[in-house]
């Protein structure tokens, strides 16, 4: 997939500068629905979302850090 298109990091793009994407982040359904791993979008509750997001290394790490923090917060809440 990375060969087909010149992907740029979508997070850096939002911040207003260009960085070549080295990772493709899978948003949803990869483990549950392996067939969707190659799909660029997925439908959830009638809305279409991007499934694959090209990211540079830094932004990709960032994305996973954020998710871990959210999970930790949820676990703390569950204890209460
Ligand atoms: Zn980036
Ligand atoms: Zn990822």
C-alpha cells in the first residue's frame, strides 16, 4: 500500500507541515475482522471512518501512548 501512494503523516499535516509516513496505523477491526485490515475505511453506526491512517514514526508512537493512557484511566475508574 505504501508503494502505491505517496503517503504523508496525517497528524503532521494537521499541524501544518509535511512528513513522510513510515507507518500505517490501523484504527479498527484488525484483530476482530482481519478482512478489514486492508480496507481503507470502515462503517460504524452508519458513518464511514478511515481505517488506515498514514503516520510518521513519532506520531504513531504518540497515537499508541494516548490509547494506553485512556485504558489506564478507565481501569482506575472501574476500581471506584
Ligand atoms: Zn507525524
Ligand atoms: Zn498503530
